């Protein structure tokens, strides 16, 4: 049993039903779309196609009513043959492969929660190894005892929160920030997703790329560092989450800056 060859990468009529075109990367449909171009002028449409030296002859679908009408898939001319221009296939586009969806907010949130739990556990282990959590608990315990004694005999002002608690909490926040930034950068740069994202079938790609495209370390670093700020600072987490909810492509703040989005690949 023979397999039908995959059509080459290119722009085709959107199988999702829109009036525009969607990019086929040779394996699956990507999220990149654009408006369908205007048809060429009649004089150009009647001219015979130019043959590029060294390129195989191209076949084109003919309009209904002409002799020698061809059916089925017609191969569009590749972008490499005519740099700076685009060619289009107005015949039926590829039907092989699923249309990859942009990940919904719920899947993004679930993957983020899984990552947050993992990083919190690892962060407390690392902070304990450096003695940060032990010192913090000891100082906090002394402060709660002083506060309890003051509550039994409330004379004067209540004991303030010790400066040591604030300093130790800052150290713990730095540990969590570094771990989260390194973890997200390495995972997304290496495999395109964190452990939480892999668990729920998500993948991070550049805007316009297909699900198999490699993100690249530059975008991974931007997403990792900005995502770490959103992890440790609630006033960054909140607007990033709102942006993800209202954005058409479900892009958070770090996605918009890094020009990425998250796909649901399974």
C-alpha cells in the first residue's frame, strides 16, 4: 500500500474555513494565517509561467471548461525559486495532518501550577541546604511568641515584624526566582516545554512556526526570565494572566515580548 506524498511547505486556503490562507509546514498546519492575496492582473494570468533554470517543470490547475483540465493536488512553486515573492495555490490544499490549536487558558494554568509546585518543593530544599528556611522559622517563631505575650498584656505597640524575617524572605525569593528562570529556560530551550507543559501536551514556539519548530535559546531566555518575575511577584502575575485571557492568541506578557505562543499538540 503506497502513501500519498506530503505536499511541500507553503500557503494554502485555510481548512478551518476562514477567507484567508494558512501556512502548511510540510508536516502539519501552523497557526500562521494571512489574507488571501488579490488575483494577478488578467494580462499576467494569461502569460505562460516562467521556468527557473535548474528547477523541474511546474504544473498548475486549470479552470473549469478548459481542455486538459487537471484534478487533484498541484504543486505550488516554492519561495526559494522566486526570492521576495509569494506564490499561491488556489486549488485544494493539503488535508493530511491535524490543525494544531492554540492552548486554552485552562491548559496553560494547569501546566503552570504543576511547574510551580515542583519549583516550590525544590526551592525549599535548596533554601534549607543554605540554612535560609531554618533561620526564617526560628526568627518567626520568636516574633510570634513576643506577639502572643503582648496580646495577653497589650501595653504599648505590638512587636514589629523583625527585619531579619524580611531579609531572609528576600533571600528565599531570590532562590525561587533563579531556580524558576533556569528551569524554564533550559526546558523550553531544549525540548520546547517545561515538565508541566509536557504533562498536559503543550509546546512553546515562535509566532508563525509549526509545532515541530525549535524555539531557540534567545526566546527561551526571555520567556524564562520574565516568567520568573511573574512567578515571584504577584503584581506581574496578575497583568500577565489578564493579558493571556484577553489576547486572541492566548499570549501572556512574556509571550508578547518574546514573540511566542503556546500550542496544544496533543
